[in-house]
C-alpha cells in the first residue's frame, strides 16, 4: 500500500537527505514550478522487537515517536529512511506496512504564517463538530475496587469509551505464566479477542490489545481467560469521560489561524500579549543564547534573508495575576524537536486564550488568578527555522560545528536527550554518542543552550511544581520514568500514590482534549514512557521529575504530550496512524484542529495544577479486614483510598511514621499490592497522605499522639 501524508500531507525537501551541502545553494523552487513527484522516505514498518529499532537507529534510520505494539509481540513504528533506504529494511527483519509519499518544500511553504490564508470563522467551526448530546456523553468513573486474584491472571485495565465514531474497548491483563500464555477476552456483548504479549528487551510486561477495538455498544464487563482455563471477570471503566462540548458563551478561541510559525513570529505574539496585558503577563528572556540559524563557514541556508542567523534569545511568557513566586508554578513548553510544527501553536493558542478570556470566563480567570504559568512556545528556534525553510525532517538543534556531517540534517544535538538525569553517560539507553544520529545526546550533559534554559527556569522559579513537554506525533500522554539501562532497569518508578495521581489527572486532561472533536488518547498510550513507548535517555521529563537523589517523591510533576492521535477510519473500520498528517499536517484540515484540542489539554493541566494548589482536604482509607472476626490462613490486606494517597503502616503495634513501610504498586500498571499477614495476631495501624501533603484524620506522623490513626487487630486461627 502507498499513501500520502500531511499538507495534503507530508511536506519535505527530501533531496537534502542525499545531496552534499554545497548542492543546497540552489534556491527553493517557486510554488508554480514545484515538481509533483515525491520521494518515499517515510515508512511504516513491523519489526520483531525493540532491538531491531535500536539497530535501525544505530545505522542512521530516524525512528520517530510513533512506536506501538504489533501482533504477536512485534513492534510497529514509523521511520524515516534515506532516499533509497526502503529496500534495505529487510536486514532488520522489517516488514514494510506502508510507504508514505512526501510533498514538496513549496507545498510546505504554503502552510507557513505569511503564506497561508487566515482561516475564516466557517473554516474554524468545521474543525469542531457539534456538541455530543447528553445521552451520548459518559462520565469517568472510579476504577473498580482492587481484588486479590486467585487465578493466573490479573486484569490491569479494562477501559471503554464512546465518541461520534462509536464505542471502543482497550484491555490489559498480566499473566503469571508470562509471554507464553494465550490470553483471550470475552465481552458481555458477545465479542472475543486474543491479546498480544507485550515484551520489551526480552522482559514480559503484560498482555494487551495492540490497539482499541470497536464494540457493539458499550461493554460493561469482560472475562479474561488463560490457556490453562482459569478465568477472571472484571467490570470496565469509562475512559476520558465526557464528550464533544461547545465552548462557554463568549469564550474566545482559534487565535492560531494563519499557519505554522518561526521563532520571530512566535516571539511577536508573546511580546504583543505582554504589551496588551501588562497586569497579567510579562516576557522572560532565557539567559542562554542558542547556536543560531547558521552553518560552519557560512554554509548555505534557504530561509528568508530577514530571518536572524545570529545566536538567538529564547523567550517565555509568564502569565498570572500574581507573579511573585507565591503561587504554584506550571511550565508549559513545546518544540524541543524542530519538525514538530503543531506544538508551538498549542502554546500560542493557550497563551492567547488565557489572556483574552480573563475576567469573562470563570475557569480562565481562576487559572490565571491561582497559578503562575510559564509558556515557552519554541524551545529550539534554530532547528525550527531549518525545518521550516531548509529540510522538514530536521529534529535536532543547529549546533553542528563539531560534527563531520555529510549534510546538516539532524547533525545537531537532540535537545530531549541532552539532560542530566538517566542520561546516556549514566548508562541509560535511547540516545547516541554519534553526532550524526538524530538522537545525539550532545558533547556533555546539558551542554546545549536549549536544555540549559529549561533547567534555569525550574531553578530560577522554584515554585514550578508542574511541567508539560509537548511533542509530535502518535497521540501519547506520558510521564516518568522515561529511561532504562541495557538490562531494562528503569529509573526509580513513582510510588503507587503518584502513579495513581498521574492516571487520575489524565482523566481531566484527556477529557478536555476529547471535548474539542472527540479525539481520545488511548489508555495503552497513557502511562510511564518506558511502559508504553521506549527508553529516552537524558530527556527533559525525567530531568524535571526527579530530585538530585532520584527519589520517587516528584520534584516536579512532569508530563509529555504527543499530538497527532490516530484517527478512526469509518470506511475501512481501522485506525489510521497517518491521518493526523505526521509532523506537518495540512493546516486547515488537521493542523488547526490538533492545536485546538491540545490547547484544551493544556487547560486541563492547569486545572489539575490549580486543584493541587488549593487542596486542603485529607484522604480517607479503608481495607478489607475486620478485627471483630478470626481468619483462616494468611490474610491479604488490600487498601483503598478516597483519592491517590500513600498508605504508611506498621504490623507490630508501633506508631507508623514517615519512615514506616508503604503500600507498594503491584507491578507494572498494577494497583495496590496486598499486605500479607501471617502471624496469629497482628496489630495493623496505618494512615494515608495525599500528593498535596494532607494527612488522614489529622494524624501527626512525627508526633507522639495516636489521634486520627487507623487500627485493626487481625487474628488468624
């Protein structure tokens, strides 16, 4: 099959992949003389393992973020290969699923601000379908109560959702028999599915559907069955509750309506906003100037002569009614990777919504009043300019001075591999020491101005407690850990409460995205990076999440969006991973909509941060034991809390403190692990504390009183 992406659909100056630098001196052809032939460089492949993807990357093949599980333990990915590289993919045991034709650079240029026509009101409204009726909407629900499995199977997740396209189901099940087990799922609507074992670097994680499946109505219950015949039932839980919704009356949106932008155009927007709303916003100049949009010895560039070639000063827009450091800070940043054009529009749209709707929209007003918001629309301005004007596939920055490259394409540093936590130099995988590799980690940790600027922001403004890094493409919502070593030892995992907090927050954030046009980020693409994507050594999310001691208590709650969610094709009844237009979707028909829906998502992040900032409600906890009776045999105690919270407990009658044991997570993507009691008489005492630090019952863990403490005496015959 051969299909066509983005910009109607995939703009690229692909010839730069194969020609020497000197040949790039020729000016870009005018639009009316642009060649209509395209070069097949973007390929959808299926490989036997993530190891094959690593070998591809080590040999110069650009593996994009769009990586997912295929059938029978295989991996599917969208990769970028040199001009004649498709035929050589068989050396990696790769099956080519699709090759994607790339339009010309001139077609891409027509989508840039200054060339693209401003969208009309009618065009904007076409991007947003009518609001879903109340009957079609479904609220997110509490996840089912944890249960101690008595079979070889544990249902980790069973999620259902509805969109204007229909009803869908996603299921994940862990088998004690590992990857050799055959796990099937039967729904209460009469459908049966076989799950695929998900393994990475030879490590079995769980069984899952490779992608969500359409169902005949909303599935309420599923039964998972192992090859040994044992089975376990589970209710499903609504995922990304809510539905397509209209904006409140008078709410202003659709500001980014005239194409993709470079750094000077982005800066003009935030400078204008700061001038127009001085009581709510100010520009913050970041201290580390970038390399500049230039090549060694004045090498040729195709960008406008007016675009600055000198080192560039990156700018942030700080938004808040009180910007004195007293409010909870949120860092929202985009376009670390140059070719991910939609992401800076998400930032600019969000900033304009926050300021133009302040004082008229209650939600916006509350966010600006109660938070200190830092928006960096374009982290990597030099690479963006090269992607816009010279080669659309540019991922890295433009610090290519020390690299003996053939072409400057991706011969710079990958900003999102240049950080100091879980880095290549610490022994983590997913980055390269070769400057010609698209995931080059740089000369040293935080060697680049772009990464140093991010670190400076979080150090200069220690009130920053939340961060969101927005990328493209594939439709993911992820958090730490995002890196592992060669033996798949990950950075320390978040504790159970933090993991549950991330998932709970995703309900708000992903529901906001869904409200624009019904797009749903899949449950299988939501979670820690190492559980749903791959290892990315030295990424910014881990840099922000972990403190110097790499504790599991978050320094900053850091997330990562990937815009460009796979879209359901009603005609073929399949998910189309290329429908989102890859890195450069046609602006009018897809790019604008992606910017709008993920700006909704940024609002959701701000709502979560505000809830955290104002949270003074303590959690409550219960468990499944009753001290009034006597039990036969060992007792598995399972705790439940009214919100994500850490449970500290003791079993010897002593007062639990901050140093007491805690309830752990039951494996990857699991719920609370049972606490097993085996003594004839156990005095179980515990308290819970939520992510904001509120302690259950007013108990003082570092005091002497037992006031507010939970207690049960459990007796075993």
